[in-house]
C-alpha cells in the first residue's frame, strides 16, 4: 500500500493511502505530474504541502475520503447538474455538528481547493439546505452576516421579488 | 482528559467540530464562486414554492448576496410557458403560463407556487416591467399580474386598436422576441408550448437562437394543428429548434419522420432512458364532457372499462378531474374540489352518501350550513360540476406518480373558471408531452367516441345520462340533451352529438339518442328522440344493451349518488330530493320500465 504524506498549513503530517487521494483532483494531478506514486523514485517519499488547508480541516477531509473510498469520482465541469441532490445521512451527520460554524465553511473551501467534487457538492448542498424556510434575518443570524440593508433597500428588494412571497 | 481520550474525541465525526461552532461571517470565508454555487443549490425539485421563498430570503440577507443572486442568473422554475399569437396579421404575441396550475399538478403533484403570467402584448416594455412589479397572489398561492387598468374588454380593445395603428407586425415580433428572451432569462419553464403561430423561418430561427442561449428546456411542444409553418422552413430548422428540448418532444407531423424521432431520441442518454421505458410515463387523458355538466356515468363502470381497455391495471392510477366551469358553482364547491384528491383507484366510484367511510375523495359541499338546503337552487349547480378528464399515470420507480388535474378558475375571487378552450389546448399538449407517443395522431379529446372508436378497444364509457337545464322543458327537444348506450360522442357546447354501441369486438354501431328533460324541477327519463312537451314521458324500446335488470341498476345508481346525498354536510344520506321517474302529467307509455327504475332505487 502506497502512502503519501500530506502536510497541512500548520505543518501537521497526514500519511494517506494513495487510493484515497484519487478523489482529489488537485492532489491527483500533482501526483501524476510529479510521479509521486512511483515507489522506485525518490519522489515517492516527498510530502505534499497543502498551504491552504489547516491540519484539523485536512483531518476531516481525509476522514470524509476514507468513508467515501470507492465511490465514483465525479468528472467534468464543476457545476452541479440540476438533478436533486440529496445529502446522505452519514454526510449529514458529518456536517451537522459544524454547521453554521467556520469549520464547515473551511471544509467547503478545502474541498474546492483540493477539487474533491463530491465533498464540495454535498457540503454546499448542506449549507444551502440551511436556507430553506428561513428569512433573511434568520440566515444572517445563523451565518454571522451583519445587516447592511436600510429599511428602504429591504423594501425595494421585497417589492422586486413580490411574486416569490 | 487523557491523551487517548482526546485522540478518540478528535477521531469521531461528531466531536471534531464541537469546539468550533463559533459563528463566523460566511462572507469572510467563502469566495463568491462558492456562494453562488450554494445559491444555485437552493432548490427542491418538488417544492418550487420553497425555492422561491428561499431566494428572496437569500437576497434579503445582505447586499453582496442580493447582488450575487441577481448576477448569477438563477432562473426560477415554472411549469408552462406558452407562446401564442394573438393576431396573425399584426404579429401580436402573447406569452403566458395559462394552465400553470394544471401542468404543475400533472408534473409534480406537490404544492407549487402557481404562477400566472399574462402579458398584454400591446404594452410597451416599460409598462410591462412596471406590471411585472405589481404581481399579487391569489388565495391558493398562485400569482397573477395585476392589470387593473387593462383588464376590461373595452379598454383592451381601445388599446389594441391604438397599437395596431402605431405598431407594425415587425415591431411586435421584435417586442415579442425581446420579451421572450427576457422571460427565459428569469424563468425556467418545464414545458414550452408554441401554439397558434404563423411561424416564419426568421421567427423560428430567432426562437431557436434564444433557446440555445439558455439551458435546454425539459419539454418543447409545437401545437402543430394551430401552428402554420412557412414553406421555406426546412427540416433542419425544425430539428435545430427541437434540439433544445431534452425530453420527449412531439414535432409537427410532417417533420416527424420515424428516422427523425429515432435520431432525436438517440442523441442523448436522457432521451434513450425514455425509450427504455424505465422512467417514462403514460398518461391517458380521457375527456368525459357532459352537456351542462350533468354527469351521470357510474364511475365504477367507468374505471372498470378503462382498466380493461388499457390492460394496465396494476400500473395505473386513475384520477378523475372535475371541471368546474360553471358560473354558478359557488366558492365552497370549488374549494372542495380544489382540495379533493382521488388517491385511490376506485375511489371515485363511491356513493357520496357514505363519503365518511368510503375510499373516495369526492367531497362536495354545497355550502349550506344552516337551515334546509335549497335543493331546487343548488342541485343544478352541483350537477354542473363537470367531470372532464380521467387521467392515469403509470407507476414510476417506487412511488406512484399522481396525475390529476385541477380546476383552472382564476383568480379565485372573481368567480369564474377557465374556459374549456384554454384547458383543452393545454391538455392536448400534455397528452403528447407526457405520453410516449411521438406524433401518433392522438384521438381528439373533445369527442370521447373518436377516442374509443379509433383505439378499437373496449368501451370507455358505458353510459351517460344527462338533464336538460332549462326551466322551460316543454320548449326543449330532449333529444339534444341525452344519450344512452355504450359510448356517446359529446361536445361541450352542443351536448351529446350521437351515440354508438361499442361491442366487445371493438365494432361500433350507431344507436338511438335518448333524452331527459326537466319539467318543473322533476326529472323525467325519456328514451325517445322527442318527448312530449307537456311533461309526459314517452318510453320506447331500449335497443342497445340495456335489457337486463342490471342495466337498470346502472341507470339508477347515478340518481342515488347525486340526489340521495345530503348536500349540506356530505355525510349520511337524507335523500332530500325526490326524483320521480313517473309521470306528472300525461301517461307513460311503458309503465313497466318506469316501475323497474323505481324498484331499483
């Protein structure tokens, strides 16, 4: 079993199975281009630095990849298709504790950076699900967004979108 | 906490984030592209209403989000977008979503935001934009544009005349294309219906180009009977237009060669899936219209007949659409109809008297809460509720698709229903769109007989009954109103046209029209083309298949169902209306027949 070491921005090392890393477009490209999975070369021992991902977030990413080991890797463009996306129960439980917190957002950013399409889609979907049935002020409160609108602005938006209320 | 415990805590999926639940500004962490991605996922296929509300909430969160949603071109899903040409000479087009509620129910059977978009073509764009901002909801969540100043017919005609003088056809066409483009930018229709259009090559190409700019629409339907395609339009032009539809599509007959259909369906996996039958749906829309809305068909028989005819019993659901186009149908009736659900296949064969325990869902309240119901007044109203369409949907996957139509009255407070013509066009389109028949000449829904005769299958409708509505029965020739037999050709305006006796072998032979008439609020059966004008009943031989006692049961069941119901509360029967089958004046020629009827009641 080939292990490849990932190094987080806070310099924690995470030895990860080569197979798992196929879910990450970014790392996979790096591995292939630099022959990092060739055990006969010195490159194999070379750790992969991930300066944009903190250790705790990377740990969660790896945990997610371990659970989804063997899942088909999404290909093509980054856009999610129109089919209804359902967040599976395990993933829902995985995201839920951190929902509305910075860690979930950092996980989403990491999924984007590492190009893990399935994780990104599910993570974004989990966030979008939190908007359902909420009002603007409720979303603001939950996601830490300051209220910038004047009453007049808010009224103008409501007017513009009157049909959707 | 030991080091090991700490490690374990960190290793479980639920513990990791526990210490990091501090809320941070989402905008400070997520880049714009991820925010837009999230916004685009604010979707719930089966609940457009929720999606729209969520969009407004997102826009109201902060300026940045409002801007991002605005710029990200997130299109609002709607059911039907219909393009029709109001006036061919002047090239005036109308884009609306008439029948949205209809199609929404058909496609999703969920609570949707019903959306009513009606644009008056003569208004200039600024006015249209202003109008778009003055939308209001009706009580059922549907939306329609407020067009106070333009609603009246007089005003409409005046403006139209002025528009004729000021605008040329080319200008109107340009306006239309501009509007169409703008609407597609904002809305994402599931079905685009083009009808009643003089489709020149340039117009067709323009529409094609506009469609190509946007994501493909699920369904595109060209109502070929009313669309005149210019001679210079080529097959390639049409094929390019229809290439914008990802789902099953019907083409104008002369463009829809077998090869084209096969190629079309083979060009995308989505289309091939359709061919495999895995996700396809079949729906039969059987219109059972009755003159003045008097339904007397035993619905059990109707179900059974359809079931036998289609031989798809276990895979089909039957739904009865009650079409309430009566001006007299009061709000309570419509409310009841609106909320009804025929969820069980045999449900609508239920005796209404036992509605509390029966499986049926035909809950019709006549709205009388106190005192004695005014049957003489309300009965006619009740009877005018027209069963229009029987719909069947084949099961898809683990769940059954619910196919039932809805009464299209709009707006709720104005007390009228959508005219039959509007719905018929939609229904015709839908029958193509959601059936798997590509350009097969579907039977005309307005004539049940044609449907049955053309399919050469078992009888669809076993019998119909009808009443004359007029108070002056003596002046009305009853043969206009009633037929009996296996199947009758029906017309909404003219009533029964003729009847045929469809045999088990599929043959059809004409049978004699029969008649009912109303005389001083008593209903008389008449089986002759001309009943006596003085109220006496003339009965002649019933040739067809009504020769056994069972037949009489068929004949009388509807009476019990309709008249024996306590219309006030829809509960236990009180048989408040006496239906006399005998004579009031004059002498019936065949007393024995009348007696049989009375016994069976």
